[in-house]
């Protein structure tokens, strides 16, 4: 019996899964088994060019919990998640040969490394069906061609709103899946039976007691179940109504939506959030706070569409700009990473990041600006440190935000320097945040 292979990437959920739906339809149409696979690449465990491991302990634990939750959900449907460790270009073709699969379905991710992974599968003769499903608005629905996409976010947003575009209705979770193949899967190259082993994730301990996102606690744990529970909890008055007023706060679990970790792993889809937002506005009314939630989801879309348009150029030293090559000072960069720059608000933010794997969006802008504009260090080093540390690392948003702050993206102001003294006065005048982390 032949097999259809579905490869989970940054879409670790069952609801609103267009790619999985197509894989199921293909398996059913051809009378095939369905094999569900997740691959952890060794490059995530290797040191970066900047001298630290690419995937830090916080994200490892969060992703491991997410995979465990997905495994539980699949077992309830008489399926399983096969966990593989090794380069995608090696382990997926070997897996396909083992189960007699010639077609792989997966999410489409418009970032250079992720596209190279797909190309490697095509190069060995596999048929790969990629489906775009990570944004709010479908690329084909945009009121402009990809090559003519507005470069400034404000125009991007206004064009979408003027066209009255609405996201697709999110798909429900499947209630039935084709059976897995009967082959002995434990002999697969790179096979492991435990997500915590796969990611070398710690299983004990707890997050910092003052964490803004305590990911080892049930309410913030990785996985679709926690994501949907948080979604329901957040859409309770008055939290959405206050979002615009409180979103720049440096502390507090209800000051922001805190959707980003679950969005980053794909445990919740942007369209599912939008549907919940619509239901909330229908019951409680719309206001500036609820509009701003839509606004921020469009920012996320914008970074994804920029990747579709510019691709590898977003990872070049100059980015999209004509600025000179960035300078870099390794000792200053190390002081920044360790929260030892001597600038209290910056050091507090960097220590929070290292201790918890999370910090507020405002604080991310403050510390990124300080690295680039005050310490004159390479923005790519900062982006790499965020990738290593953040529990909610998202390749498109991370790259987009660092380009934005450094002036090497599409921001018409060509760089955003955040004055530390002003930021301290505006957001921590009483010193409570600094007292916690310093």
C-alpha cells in the first residue's frame, strides 16, 4: 500500500489546516495511508556564526510541549506524529522510500532556508505540494500583484482595508484521518519517540516567577489546546477593548494579547484569531482596542508578503537599503546579550529575555535600537540572538522587525532610534520593571 506523506513545519495544529486537508484528500482519493512527520534539523543545535546555539532552551521546551500536544490530539484520531532528527534533505526522502510515498504535502514558508528545504526534496524526485496558510489574507486575494506590493506598511494596510478584504473562514479540525502505514517506523533514519529527546529540551524546573509568558504553566504551555483556551480567555471584556492602551506596557500578562508564541509554532492560526475577534465585536462592539488587534495581525501579514517579494535580499547585510555594510563590535555585542551595557532599561530587557525567553514588543524595539544605533553593532547579530532566545521566534516577523529598526527595510524613516532616557520615562518612570530584572 502506498502512502501520502504530510510534513508538519510551523503549522503544529489540526484546525484551519488547508495543507493537511489536501493531504487527506489525496490519500483518500488514491486509497493510501497517511504518514504525519515532523523533522528537527541538526543545524538548530549547531553554533551560529555569532557564537551561540541557534535554538535556545526556552523555545526548545515550548516546541517540545507543542509537539506533545499535537501527538495527543493525533492519537485521539488513531494517528501518530513521527518525529525525525536529521537534515530534511536526508531524512524525508529516506522516510518516503521506506513507506512508498512519492508525494509530500506541507506548508509554504517564504523564507530562504525553508524554500531550500523544499527544493532539496524536489531535487531527489519527490513531488512536493506546498500550500500557503500562515497569513490572515491569502496572497492571491491581495489587491495588487506581488511585484507591485506597497513597500510601506501604511499603504499596504490602507489598500487592504479599502478593498474590504476579509480572511477566509478557518477550517474546523478534522474528525477522521486516514490510518498510518503499517510499516515498522522505528527503523526510520533519525527516528525518535519523544519530542523532549528530539529537541534536547529540559523537562524540569519552572519559568521565572515574574515572566510575562510563563510557558511551563498550563495557561501558557505550548500546543493547540492551550492556544485555543487562551484565545477564549483573552476575548473576555475588558482585555480586547484595552489592547491599544496597554500594548506598550513592559509587564503584565493581560497588557498584550500574547498570541505570538502560539502563532509562531502554528498552534493557532491567524484566521482563527480573526474569527474570534469578529465574534467578540459582534457581541460587545468594536472600538479602538479591537481594531488595533486587526492592525497588528496585518503587520504580521506584511512581513510575510515582504518575504514573498524580496526573499534572500532581506537577509543580506544591507537588506533593502543602500546603507553601507554594518559595523560590528563583538565585545559590545556580548555585553548587550548579557545585559551588561550600563544602560539600565536595556540591561533589564536583555536579562528578562535571557531568563524567560520573552519580553514585550516595546522592549524588543528599545533593545534592538540600542544595539544598532548606540552600540553600532550588526543588526544580523541581534536578529540571531533573538532567534536563539525568543520562545515566540517567527522567521518573517523577526527579520522584518530588525530590518525596520535598523533602517534596512521598508520604513520611510530609514531607521528607528529609541532614546533610552525617553523610553524609560515613558514606560518605566517608577522603576518597577528595572527593579524586577536588575
